[in-house]
């Protein structure tokens, strides 16, 4: 079983979300900065789910060439293109019954986002050169360190795919927002690499330990791991002073600056929430009008809204009914 270390209230809430996600089969979107261990959370979801006996297949979308997307995911039949002498099952077939983990999903070009959307919506795909559709039974877990909402507003990510993936959102905050998790992580990595490298453990002065606990760790868990490896390579069996720590230079913010940053963060959250609601309302109304060929009364009834309230939503978002 994958172990994710931590003891902060945030960490405990994350584990509860992971357990809830594992108990269901809906799509999961894990968001957080680089180095927080998003793949670990994805693997934990898989291992705690009924799909655990089946494969967990990770796909780095950022390293996947655009023109190879279909071939890598959906495979091909023999003779599909020059050089395709034998059949290639593809990663979706490899993950059958299990979990397909799409890391850096924001890196997918729009054309490939459409193909992924069909896989999620219809649970089917077509290998290159094949004349028939194949059914798929995979659970999709995606991850990104980008703000996908901002990417949708910039036209870089499909709005419909964003909400298809974001059924069960899990936000993994940076390590600086959960400092209680630093000690168990550091202790784990020091013990692990002391054993792996065959080195004596290190110890810390009070000043060095305080610096480790107050440092912002911009590289998150990955930086903690690298710090432990560095110290065991350079100070095995010795005491570590502040000057021995391989930490980046940073300006420690004042209490007033931290409060201001928190205030701005809350405002940003509210603004982001408004943007999500507004974007959802507009997309919902547009889709309802399209489905009912511009008939406002019919679209309003199907949406469970009074005609006047539905019309007000149209006015607010600058929408007009298309003529039938």
C-alpha cells in the first residue's frame, strides 16, 4: 500500500478525500504545484479501490507527442500505417479494468482533448486503422499543476473536458501551507537514504532544525527528499548547521505581509469561485438553448427554471436565442 506521510489537518483531510474517491468510480482531478506527490495520491486512490487487482497505467501527457496521442492511447491494427506490421493494444487497453492516470493533462492539445472527452463520455475508442469501436472499462484520474480554470478561459483547455475530469476534485496544497508535515517527511527520507547509501544518520543544531521548519520549501516534498539526500552525501554521521543546508535564498515575509497575502488569497478564491459559477451558468444556458433549438420556454422548463429567470440568465451572459 502506498504510504503518504503527514500529520497536519490538511493532510488528514486529503486522505479522507482519497478514501472517498477510492470508494467511487467517478473521474478525479488532482491539482497542486510541482513536487507535492500528485501521482502518489492517484496510486493511493487506485490501491484502495475495487480496481486495485488491475493495472495502474501512468501517462505523462507533457512528454507525449501530439501526433502519437491516438497511437499511444488507443493503439493500432496491423497495416494501419507504414511500419505497423503487428497490432499494438495501446495504453487504454493495457489499463482495462484498472486506472489510467493522466499526468500533466493540461499539456494535451485541443484536438487530442476532444478524443479524450469521447473516451470519458462514451467509454469507447477506435484503434488506428480499425473499423470498429472498442468498449473501455477504465477509471480516469488526471493531474495538473496548472490552473485549469484559467486555461479554459484562455481557450487552451476545453471547458466541457474540465468539468468531465473535475467530478471529484482534490487540491493538494504546497508544503508551506502545512508545515506540520515537514518533520515526518524529513525523518522518513533521512532514514530511507541512510539505509540506501549505507551512511550514518545526521543530526541537527536547534538553529538548523528551526530553519528547516520555517523554510517555504518551493520544491515541496521533492525538495525535502533532495535535501535529505544532499545531507547524507555531505554530512554523514555529523552535525548539520544552518550553513550546511542546501536551501534556496528567500526573503522571509513580515507578519503584516503574510496577513495581506492571506487576505489577497481569500479575495482570489472568491473571484475564482465567481468565474467558475458564471462560466458554468453560461455553458448550461447555451447547451439548453442548443438542445431546444432556441426555444426559450422549452429550455427553461428542461432546466427547472421559470421562463423569466432563464431569460435573466441569458441577458446576464449576453446570450440570444438562435432562430429555428
